[in-house]
C-alpha cells in the first residue's frame, strides 16, 4: 500500500532545519509521495530546494491568504514572480491561495484579487490550484465559478459546507481531507458523499495531527491515520482508499502513477 500526502508544509520551522527524518518516517509508513505546499514566495523557494534534493517530494508556489499584503493591490504577488516560482518541473501546483474570513489577516478584497491572480497563472501554466477556504464558502464558490473551467483545483482540508463541495465537484475540482476527519465535530457525511476519484488525502502537517496523535506535531507519516479514518467512514478497505487516492493525486498533479523513482515495497507490518 502506498499513499500520497497531497498537502503539508515541510519547510515549516516545526520540522527544524532538515525535515529528512520526517520524510524517512513517511516513506517507512508507505507515504512515498509528499507535496510540500508554499505559504509565500520565499517559502516557495525553500520548498523547491527541498523537492529538488529529496526523492518523492514535490512542491507548490503561491501566497497563502494569511500572507496577502494588507497594502492593497500594488502589493499583491506579481504574476511574473508567480510564473517564475512555478517554472521548475518539481513545482506541480499553484497555491496555497484562497480566502480566510475567519482570521481576516488581510482585507477580503485583497484576498479575492490574490486568489483570482493565482487562478490566472494556473490557467496559463496548466497547473492545478491548491485552495484554502475558511468561513468563506460563498465567495470561494463564486471564485471557482469565475475560473469557468480554465483552471482546476482542490479545496484542501475540506470540512464543508456540502454546497461548496457540490459546486467544486460540479466543475471537476477535488476536495481533500486532513486529520480533521478524526475529530468529533467533523461532518462524516462529506466523506461518505464524495465519489472515488474526487478526493485526496493530506496531513496539512505540522498542523492538525489526527487522532491518535492529536496535540502533537503532525507529520506526513500520519497520512496513514487519515486514510484509515476515511476508509472506516466510507466502509471501504484502507487499501482501496489508498489505491484510489493515489490515482487521483497522480491525475490531479500530473505525477506518473507508477512513481518509478519513489516506489518502495510495502513496509513490514504496515496495515493492509
Ligand atoms: Zn496548508
């Protein structure tokens, strides 16, 4: 069994200067592909360096809605800078971008313009979008519609509402689930409702450690706990969830399904 952690932040200080040990533990747990997602353009450079030097690691380029400048339009990420940041073949998506009206760290209008700018570059480059949406379902749905099929994307760390999932799936976007699927408040019907082929597994580490690791630093190896929880909710074998989400991630990110350079044998004692 092999898994893809489709969203984590290996460049986060929580992993120290060298996340190699976390990558090794992930590999030992069968999590043989990791997408390290950038929070801003400096972070994109760091993530690319990591992806270039570690087999099985890829990266993204983009500016998190928390990091969108409060100085207005002129300070938004320049499309050229974004294009440059995503030019390397190890960079396989644009983001994370999106809307966060819970923290409102940047003016909403600036967040929206940043999101649409990311979508433009995604449409141009053919790379998919990685989207964060919190307390912003209506405007996220509007932005997805505005992409009008020109760009595709994933609503990462998806926790609802169901109507937003419907909007996303209608236009061929995906959702992805984190360790929140193991939390008591999580709306399990979302996991039951999503068709195979329309969702991925992620950790969003170092944040959101799943039960039974809750309260500790999260890491890509724990994608296995997320997969197990999703399998339990869907009433499917975890091997089926692993195989289906592997194929979905391959298609979404344009990764070779065979993952020649990253394939490892199923570790001894790994749950089937
Ligand atoms: Zn994230």
